[in-house]
C-alpha cells in the first residue's frame, strides 16, 4: 500500500499560489475557522481516518465543517488523491409531506435532494472570500468534481479516490448503510446524521444504521467516531434552549 495522503491541518486551510497545470475549476479558496473543540476534533478525525461517523444535533456545524474539509481536499487533489466529492443522501421526504413528482432530468431531481449540501458549499465559498461562489459551485458540478449518487444506484459500484459525504444518515437502515459502506474503496467517507430527526418508522424502531455503526465500529483502526452534544450548538443560542425544551 502506498503512503496515506492527507490534507494540511485545519489551521492551514488557506489560499495558496497555484502553479503549473492546475484546473481552473479548482482555483478557489477555503478558509475554515472552527468554532469549538469538537469541530477541531472532527477535522482531525477526518485527517487521521478513512471512514468517519458523526452524530450530532442540529446547529453544531456538522455539514459546514465536513463540506469545508471536502472542498479543501478536492482543491489539494495532488496532495490528497481526492479527485471528486460524492454526495449521498436519502431520496425521501419528511413524514407525509410529499411534494409530488419533481420535473427535470435525473441529475436535476437528485440535486433537489442535496440542496442543503449545495447551499452549504456556496456559503463556505462565499465566507472564504471567493468571488462568484455560485459560478464556482456550478462549474464543479458541471465538470463532475461534485457528483450526486442515490443509494439505489450504488449496488455494484466502487467508490475510489473520492471524498464521500453521506448526510442525513439517520434515515438509513442497517442494511442500507451497510450497502453504502461496502462500496468504499479508498479516499474519505464521512457519514453524519442526527438520530433525533429520523422520520422513518423502521429506523426509529431499532433499525438505525447510524446508531448501529457507532456502537459496533468503535475502536477500529482507520475508523473515526465523533459525537456532538447540545452544548456544541453554534448556529444560534436559541436552538440550545429549543433542544432542551423539546426533549423534556
């Protein structure tokens, strides 16, 4: 096996001088400033491991940190070996609130399910000081640097040289999450979710793939386990109070 490639630590995720034949679509800046120790711990775990499970309530910055690191790894492809970002999320709606059939191509339909992920990336690019963040993201999508994959198309696939972001993992059953894990070849896979927000009955009734993985795969080599608590909420102070009242 070759030497494991990692990106520079979070405090060095700054703009660099681009030389040689660097794809113009990767000439962007990522400037991530972690807001607490747990976010720093997440970044370090991604650097140190191949597969990382992240459990946390809303508002702790899971998506923002994960996507920042993913974009940084992609930008430094020559160092990290990451050639694309793959987004995997459940293609389902919440409860009985259905929107009906979505128009457009398969690609357009899939992007609607990862809209929050893409919005997060736009925000990251914007806050990092990039001009035209929307155009940067559109180019990454058009050139195939960011790819959306539904779980129904994963069987038989082999995901290599990619930073794989599995979001809303609280919705996956044990069988579904095992399928996703079995497709990993190399690169990084970060699986994140909030069990409190699971909407599928069979997942809530003891068949949560995320909770099963975090219980069974602890202390494994090259596997990271990160758990955020309500005390790590950084989005808005009111969310902490809402969380506490909601659970009582």
